């Protein structure tokens, strides 16, 4: 039982990491309907950008901010210069998955070519470790959890209260109708990518912090759990993404603790597959009907 | 020097045949019927493991490798069993998701399945040898060659075997695609609701191509493992499926000749071609370059030449229905 | 409801159509008699999407040898209704009865076996197949065509295919598309694709035909050909339900019409009666 509780502690940290990535993914996928697997490449890129900044003497938290900016810009560029041209060409939804995979493959190996296969680590500030029953969390863990929480709440607030947020939800529900109502769909899509890209960038750094030493494949290992979290929670809902992240984080950590540690990812993958097969709208149903690529 | 040439030539032929058979199967599923089988590599792996286990003999506790099952079955049986395992596995895995999911969700589910399969095979030590996999798989029909399987004549035999199997595979997929059954598969690919409204059953046709394509995948795996005598999870990670899809996109989705050309250009061409480039930089750099090219190819082709190098044939029917031949020679578009 | 008043002139093309195509042979003549049980009925059929009602409480019936028009302003739910009848959309409530059999919730393939054929709002051709191949798809599967049997030496399907090719070519000649037989259907104009779609529905024994705006995007000359062809089908006992905006076609072909607005039926009857009804006039002006 202690093992399970201890694993639950890890699960909480994992959940906050997944949440950052999943919130970004769910926002972007919900609005644009593009299955952007290349988000893993952007996470990796942001981690290395943050590394450069951090090694130049900047605190990890400021480096995270820089990474967020990088993520936003990179995501925007990815959409504008790769996805949109292909969508305008009329490729089918599935071909977009191939395109995203192709982009990610290239990103992954370009990263490898540049940084090499070795492991790196951030210079982290020393923090206190808190013990609670069998759970031990460091100060950094706490900050990450809080960042994830604030990020999710801020996004939810933005979606419900701001003009852009409401426009995003309109485009997510029915893009042609939104366009007909006068919404500048292209601009909303750009903003969506930038926003989700910021989350992606921060997620990349957070993941690399928690695993302590990271390489060019680290972020990629988290891709499927992130997607799982987003889909389990219901695509398009930031709150759902956070709940999904909790579910995925807990299930995979506790499941792996009870069986074999290497099976952590297997639980996440299996959860994703099961949810997609049984209840694609997620545990928190947002809206029932999915539609084709919005453009 | 000709011995080295024979060895290298037979290596190219065997690998080309293996990739060719695999691409023929995936083309039938994806190019012709539109089934986005992102877990295709699993079926090739299953075939390889099946063939290996059925030729290695029962797993003994003192051996360095442990696996389930095991027998020492003579030549064609492991290949046939591998094809059967590939077929049934493909049917099972594919049908789980195909009826309910739209294509991009399905791709992700199957991708996840592929990841699960690799993880389980790696971590379950007694299943198929764990991370190290299986090794020392005996080659087929070695006894015919006096037990010597490393010389020229055996290599020639094996390459001939591979070529024949590849040719047979393509005859099979050709018969299917050129029949009314194949036409209905293509209709499902082009417009599933319209095909259903005409009475075409998506289930039957997807099940059929999953079976046949899965069998071909299994066969290709068996052929490969019997050539290289070893098989481990590192050889069938999920990006391998992506390589096959790239091969189809480059060669021409839907076209059987395109699948063969794609198999030769992409997995064979890029894999082997890298040998001939001057070695500059680290080994990782060479690997990276290969994968960067593999990533770039679908983008380039989907943009500039979506129909691929060899586009799908336009089917033309003979002008005079009373003529002796039913079909006029194909006219490529 | 008399049918003769809306008969079109017997043009050469319709004569050719009658001679060349061989759809609708399955049912015995007495089943097709006007007044016998309806070919297709819906009872209180409805569809809601998360609180929004797209179609509610629609009951209609069409008999063999009759053409029923469904008209109404945009967004009235006509296509959703046809989608439910065709099995593409699952109804939220109500029933569909096809040829006396309850078929509510059946999938399109199963309905096709009962002789139901349909066209789509956007002409649903198979773009990467040739025009001739598109028509061949209209024929139901025969024996010896499963995935395993095509691997065998038997070529039972070849002779049958030759016959189908002959029929398809005759049909193409009727509609003036013979020269496009080997064109990819995706390269045809919108109107030509519509023709291919319609021809395809009659390649095999169609008993009930659902048409979703068949005249949309078709040039006027071809409209006459289509109209004559549909009237011909009617005279052979096919039951037709047709969504159409073009009033001239509706008046020329439909024995009766159902008017829909905002998901509900607001009037039924002969076109001449219905167009006077106040609610109908309002729906068109407002909706």
C-alpha cells in the first residue's frame, strides 16, 4: 500500500507535467482539428533553448519563460508554414497525421544532429523536500504543480470570459458557422497555436526538469501520455485535460508500481486506446459531434 | 571478388523482397482500401517471432533465451504459420478500432498498440526473449546444402526463394485489386458513405484486406528472420511503420508496382544507400540524416507529387465486348 | 392522386432510357400497384443533436410508382430526414418502414439489399475510379467475389462483369457521357458527377430511390434528360423521394409534396394546393 501511496505522489508530479502539455494540445486540437504530433519536437526544442539560457546563468524559471515564448513562436510557424498550406491543398485528415509524424521525425533527428545523443541537465535551485506519509515532493515539484494549475485556470478563464476565448470556442464547435458570423477564423487559429505553443514550451522545460537528465528523446516519451490525458479529459476542455492528466498520471504510476516500472508508458497507452475505443468524447463530455478539418 | 558481390547481391535481393512483400500488404490495406494501419510493423514482428519460435525448438531453461512455445518444424511450415499469425493478429487488432473510429483517431490507437506491443515484448522476459530478442534461428532447408548455410550456393538459393515469394505476393495482391472485390475496396477508400449506400460492406472488405495484408506482413517477417537469424524489439519500433507509409507515398499509394518501387527506394535505398556516402561526422549524424530524409520524403511527395512515382493505374475496359480479351492493356494516367 | 398530369413529353432520350437501362425488375407487378402497401413509410421520425432538434415528428409515405417531393427552405432538416431514412444517421426517435419491413437503425448496406438507393447533396462519386467503374459499383456483389475466391482460378465474375459493362455503356450513351467512360470521376464537372451518381443508382434493381437535390448544378439540357429518366423509373414502379429546390422540376414530376420547415412537416398534398397554404408561403419568405 505504501508503494501505491508513494506512486501517487509521483503521479501528482507526472500529472502536472502532463497537464501542461495536455492543456496546450487539447486547445490546439479542439480548435484546429490537426493531430499535431510534432508538439513533441517543439517540447524538445524548448528544453534545449531553455538549457542554453540556463547555462548562460539565467534562473531556470526565467529560462522557462523564454521556452514558453519559443514554443509559441515555433508552433505558430509550424502551423502557418507547414500545416495550413497542406490543408489548403486539400489533404485528408489522415494524411495530416502522416505529415505531423514526418515533421516530428525530422525535428527529432535534426535535434539529434545538433545536440548529439548525450544527456543534459538544468542548473536547478536547491529546494526543500517535503515528506507526507510516503509521498516526497521537492519545492520545485510544488512550483510546477502550481504553474500547471494556474495555467489551466487562466486558460479556462480566458476561454469563457475573453472575446478571443469565446471566438476560439466558436471555431472549435463549427468553423464555417464562426466564419459566417464574422469571426476572423485565421487570426483565431493563429492565436490558438501561439497560446498552445506557450504551454507546449513550458511543458518541455518542466518535463526535462523533473527527469533531471534529459536527451533528445525525453519529450517524445511523454507525447502519448499527453495525448492520452487530453483525450481522456475530452478534447477542447482545459479542465478536462488537467483531470485527464491526473487520471493518466495516477493510473500509469500506480499501475507501474504494482506491476513493473517499465510498464508506466504501457498503462498510459492502454488507457488512451481504451478511451478512444469506448468513449472518444472523453470522460468529461464537452460536445458530442466531431467534424472534419476546420478551414 | 565475385563472392562478395554474390553475398551483397543476395542481401539486396532478400531485403528488397522482404520490404516488397511488406509494402504489398500495407498497400492493399492502406493504398487500396484506405485502412490506416499504423500498427503494421507489429504483424511483421509477430510473423518473425512465430517463424523463429517454430524453428528454434522448445525453450529450455538453460538456454540464454526464453520464449513461449517452440518447435522444430521443417521448411515451409514456419513461414505459413507466420503468415497465419500475422493475418489473425491484423484482423483482431484492426477490427477493434476500425469500425468505430475516424481515421486520425484510429491511427493514434494503432500507434499506441504498436508502442504497447514493443514495450510488452521488451519487458516480458519469458515471452519472446525480452529486450535481447531471439537469436541463432536456423536457416531453412540447410540440410539440403549439407548443413552449410554460409556459402554462395545457399545464399543464391535463399535469394531465389525470397524473389519467388515476393513475386507470388504481388500476383496475389494484383488478383485482388483487379477483381470486383478490389474495386469495391477502392470505392470504400474513395467515399465510404457512398459505397455503403450501394450495399458495399466496409467490414467484409476491411477484414479481407487485414487478413491478406497481415499474412503478407507475417510472411515478410518470417523471411527476414530466417535470413538474419535474429530478431529483437529494437528492430520493430513504431517508426518502422512510418517508413513503410513513406515507401507507399513515394512509390504511389494504391499502385502495386508503386509499392514495390517504394519498397526499393525507401527502406532499401535509403538504408543501403547510406553505406556509400562518405562517413563524415559522428555515426549519429549519419543515422539522423537518414531519418531526416525519411521524414522529408512524405512532405515533398504529398506536396509536389501526391500520386507517387508510379500512380495508380487507370482501369480501361476493352472497346468491343465480344473481343477475346476482356481487358485492354493498362493505360497509365 | 393521379400521376398522368405530371408526365413529361416522350422525348427520344427517354425512349432510349426505357430501352437501354434495366433497373427495377424485382417486384411483381401487383406489389407495385398504386394503392398497395407503401414502398417507404416514416412514423414520427425525429433527430436531435444535443438539445437542438433538427427533425421532429415527420411521418410520410410513398408508394411504388409514385414520386414524393420534399421541399422547404434551407436548414429545414430535409437532408437529415433523408439521411435517417437511408441509414446514414441514427434517428433519435420514430420508425422507418421499408417495403413492409421495420428498418429503423439499419445500416445503409442492409437497406441497399432491400432495393434502396440514394444520392447525396454533394454528388458522391468515387473520384479515383473511372466513370465506368463508378457505374459498375452500382451492381450488387455476386458469387465468387470474396477475397479468397478471387485468388482461385475460377473466373465466374468475368462473364458477369462483361454484361455489366455493356449495360453501363448503354446507360452512359443515354446520358451522353459515353466519351467520358474512362475519365476519372473526380475530373468531371459537378453536373456530370451528378449524372454518374444517378446512373449508378439504377445499375441494379432499385425499388425505392432517395434523391437529395438531383438538379443542383446540372445544366438545363441535362435536367430534361434526368427528369424524363426519373419519370420513366416511376412508370416502371420505382418509388421516388426527392428533395428539390427547383420548383419547375417539382411541379413537373412530383405526385405530391411534403413541405418542411424548422425540422417539421408544415404541409402535405398536391403541389397546387400546398403552394397556396399560408404557412408554406410564410416559411419560404421568412425561413
